[in-house]
């Protein structure tokens, strides 16, 4: 039986085979899930527990040495689903926590994305180990050219290996957030009401077979069946695109903002690139 130093001076004992690192990922369109699986592989799958954040109860998390939270960036901020989850994480479960945010670029515009989560976790007594931004293909409005996608995936694959090494060696990162990033982070919070309105204009067309995939997988439980057994969309939308891209019949679309979803859909089958 191995023992590991726990936060606040406690000692936590782990039996052989128990998971030491928990990876929670919020992945509306598959980008973050791809990276989470790569990180788990690099850390050693036998040492990690890989869980979808939106279907995990924060109050039922098992104690461990480290927690890694990975999420997609929405308007320079974490999605509502992620913020709510972090607010409910109990104190004293982990030695440290890492935050990995995923957007379409690693530039300064996303530097402040994790700042609110970091502050909340530190208030709970947690130490932030790794705080990183990763770039993955854009999943709305326009699709990147294939050569750029290949370059992004190759870069991401290499970087996730570096992040795994930092997590395993407990090599803390220390980044300075520019003022302009903080300003964008604040302005981006206005996207919340716009996302809710986007949900209202979503509808399922004639091709809908009432399969229920969108209802089951909506991270905010914003979709339910109406009296005609067709999806009805409420006011809790994140504008994450999961229902649109995951619909097997391509039956879901916005009535007005038709430019937001990529017309030909979003392909995240990066293994073949």
C-alpha cells in the first residue's frame, strides 16, 4: 500500500489499482475529449480516472492526489456548466488542481479564461499546479483549412505530452495575465444571455426522428420532448453546438443565426489526419 502526501498536511493512503489522478473534461464537440484521452494515456491510464464533467456530481468526487479540469472556452470564459461545477467541489479532496482551457488559439485573448475558476479553487484552499491554454480547430462559423487543422493537432499532441510531464513532476506553471486579456474576459461574460437566446431559436426540422440523443446529451438539460414528441429548446442554452453536430439526421438548426454552426458540420475524427 503506497502513501501520498495529502493537502493540509494529511496523509492519504491508496490501495494498488486505485486512481491517483482524476481528469474531468467538458467537451461539447469532441475537441476537449480528444485531449483528455491523450492526457490520460500520457499520464498512464492505469493511474487516471477519466470523467465527463457535466455527468459527474462534484459532491461525489473521490479523494485523490491530483485533479485536472479541462474545458472548452466560450467567449474568453469557462462555460456556465464548468463554473457551476467548480463552485460545488468540496474542500480538501486533492493535493492540487490543474486547469486546461481549450480554444481556437493560444494567444493573449484567452489568457484570462481560467482566472475565475482559479480564484474560486484557491478560496477553497486548493493549490493550482498547471494552468494552460491549448488550441484546437474552430467548431463554429467556419472550418479551418485541413493543413491548419493537421498543424494544430500535431502541436496539441506534443503539448499534451509536456503537460503530462508537468502534472507528474508537479512542476507548477506561473503565467502573467495581461490587462487586455482581463478586459476581454469581463466583456465575454455578456455572451451568456446571447447563448440563452440562441437556444430559443433552435428547432428540430422534419427529418427529426425523436431519437432523444439531443435530450440525453445536453449539458444544461435545456432540451425536452414536447407533446408531439419533438425536441423543445429552453432558456438555458450554452450555444455549445453539441445538439446540432451530434444529431444523426442533421435536423437541428437555428431559425435566424444560421451562420453560427459550420454548414457542413464539425469533424473531430483527428486520428485519420
